[in-house]
């Protein structure tokens, strides 16, 4: 039964991947400025241009180019950067490892802080704590990432000099260095997520705490704390699981900004560079990988949700 | 529900009403900006660089001696344009696609929805960056990109609402009396799916400003000498070691505008709710 559910979800994803790869592929071809001319300079001869186009496979019909690219991509070959000649798959894999560390750290912070704030605001409903939490969750969705990042840089790097404003150390290299370098960028990335999780969990908790079984629990003499943790939280977390899954895409997208500010060599920084240089094979590769990451995470979210909710029938 | 009813309910939502007034003032400032700025926002004055706020320069001056207050006012124009594009393009393109898809159903619906699900899965900023660079980096293309990015969401919302309304008795009755498809859509579907779209449009005012300032900050949107709060923050960021306070004014402008759009959306959701209670 569960296997059938998995299969159905997979069948649903495949046409979507097909459509998006086609969109990504043709979008990139629209980028103005012929990459061949960029490479060879304006004074290139006709023969040279034709020769390079043939080498890059640009002389074939677009639909044929697309299928060649797609079949190579499925085999893990995303072509070579038209500027540096570096393998796109290698560059993307290397950068993805960095971005995933950043995004995971940010989402972890968002989940821990968001859940804490939501629980505090429910437990201390109507007090100043509740108001502060609601203020944070309102403000959190309104502050652009780059603005919050700068605020943190000014406060913690320039004024207090506690943490560096740029750089990155992989967790595999040095866990301590990782923590030092990742704190500010991950915090900057997590603000929106904190606000969204706080909001959703808070309203979800309020709904659940109103349910009959909670009233029953109270009448049996359960304390508020026990009712909250022992009974309500598990059920209130369900809709929040979907929220966390959906946050992933936005957080990954926002690495474009955060990695630029903090000079982190990740996927976002690679994307900006490639777009500015019109390195079209690189742009295709980066966007494809970002999209696939989102699809995979959404797929996993669906499965986790189905496993957690006993009411769902496959 | 009449316009007057909605407005009366909105006035009862204090934050939403203040936000509406703020946004109207912002539009007026944007329209009048070229005439009401105390200084030419491009006028450099190297003798008065990075001045603190004073009677002459309310918000101080930037690294080229330009008046920050004037530049914030001019930036309002870009912000308002971005908001409008983030609302109008999705309403004009996304909503018709959504209604058609939901009303016709079947294979058309399947195809449209797969495309839309796919596009929504590309992170918005990445898609906006891709479209801007494909069209060429300038103010208008950034606006168009912002509009296109949010089109699939409106299509999906309009489709979902249409699916609900389509099976209502009044639509079936109209079908039986022989009303044309276009007539049914205009007379029965659109008025009945408008509320959630209006609420989403209000939130999109904020999102438009967020995306525009982010693109401009990255150098992929509005370019100097065009003024955007995002460009101002990017320039201030280069001076962050000397004078971090230059970030404050465009930053507050962004924050207030985004908050206003969000509060207005919250208020509209309450005001347009069919189960609205006056004392609620």
C-alpha cells in the first residue's frame, strides 16, 4: 500500500521535472549576447564562430540540443562551463555541499527557535512574552534577508567583534570553525523561517488545545505543561511539517543573497556569477540542481507527513 | 458585498486602515517625487560627504554627498512600480489561466497544473534572476520578472476557487439556461472568487517590494542612476565600515512598506470574510 503511494507520488513528479527542465533550458537560450561572440570577441571570423558553435553543439536544432543535454544530465553530466572549461557537475556538487550546510543550519535554527517561541507564547498567552513573540513573528516576514544580515554584521562583527563578517569553513574540516563562520549567515537566513514556524505552530496549537481530548485530559488532572507537551504538541506539529518542507525552497533561493554578502562559496554565489557572466551551461546546471533539490525535499515532506499522520490512507 | 461595507469593516481594523493610508501616501509621494524632493537626488556634493542628519539634510548625506532624504523619496517611485507589477501581471495573466484551467478541467487542467507546479518549485529569487538576465538587466525587465514569478501562484489560487464555485447551483443554473462560457466566467465565477485574490494581491504588494529590493541589492535589478531602496542599501553596504547608519533610512522605508502590505492583507482577509462579525 505504502509502496503504491510512493509510486503515485513519483509518477506525479516526473512530468513536472520534464516541463521545468525544458523551461530552464529554453530560458537560458534567451539570455542576450551570443556566448560564442562573448568567448571569441567581436572580431571573430565567420569560420571561427561556426567552428566553435559546432564544438558546443549550438548548430543543431534547439529541441535536439535539449534532449542531448537532458540525457547527459540524467547520467550526471551537465556539460562544461563555457568560460573556465570546468565540469559543471563537479562545480555544482562542490558548491551544493556548502549551500546545504548553510541551509540545514538555517532551517535547524528556524525550527528550534520557532517552536520555542510558539510554545512560550501559548504557555504565557496574554502576557508580555506573548506580545513580544507576536511582534517578532510579524516583523520576521517583513525584513528582507540582506537587511537582517547587515544588521547582524554591524552588531556582531563591527561593533562587538565576536564573529567574522565573511568566510566559510566546512563542518568536515573543522566543526569549531564551521560554527564560528556559519552563525551569522545561518541566522540571517533563518529569520523568515522562524517567523513562519512560530505563526503556524502557534495557531495550530491554539486549535488543538481547544479540542475535546485536551479538555478530557485537563479534567483528569493533567497540568497545562503536560497537556501542551504530552498531548497537543504532537498533533499541532503535523501541519508545521509541511511548512518546514516548503521553507526549504525559499531558503535555498535566499542563499543567493546571503552567500554574496558573507562571501560563502556556495550554489547561490555560483548562480549570481554565472548569470552575470552569461555562462549558460553553468546557469542551466545550477538552476536544475536547485529545482531538483526542492522537488526531492517536497517529495520527502509528503512521505514524512503521510507517515506521521495515522489518518492518511495510502 | 458593497465596496462601502468592505471599507467600513476595514476601518474597524485599525492597523490595516493605517497601512492603507500609509500606502496611499506612498503612492502620492511616488507620483510627486520629482517635484517634492528638497534636493536633486543625483546632485553630488563632495564637500559634504556622509554628513549626519541635520536641519539641511534630514537623513544626512551619502558617500557622494547626495541627500539621503531625497533619495528615499525617489526610491518610493521604484517601490510602487514593483508593487504594481507584482500584482497586475499575476492578475492579468495568472488569474485567466487559473479560471480557464479550473473551469474546463480534464487534460487542459492537468497540463496547466503540472507546468505551474514545476515553476513554483523553482525558488522565486532564482527564477526572477534568470528572467531578468534573460531579458537584460534594467528597471522594467526586473519589474516584468517580478510579475512573471508570481503568476503561477495566482493561477493556482484562481483555479482552486473556480473548482469550488463551478459546482455551485447558480453556475449550473446558468449553464442550463444556455449562458455562454465567457458570460458565466465574467458574471458568476470572477465575482465569487475575487475575495481571496484581493487578499493575496495585497500580500503581493509587500512581496513585490521585497523581491525588487533584493534584485537591486544584487545588482540585477534597478541600476544606478535609477534609485531603489535596494540600490541605496547596496551602496551603503560598501561603506559599512565607515558609516553603517546610512543603511537605516532605506531599510526603514522597506520595512514599513512591507509591513503595510501585510497588515492590509490581514485586514482585508477579515473584512472580506463572509462570516464576518462586527464584534469579532
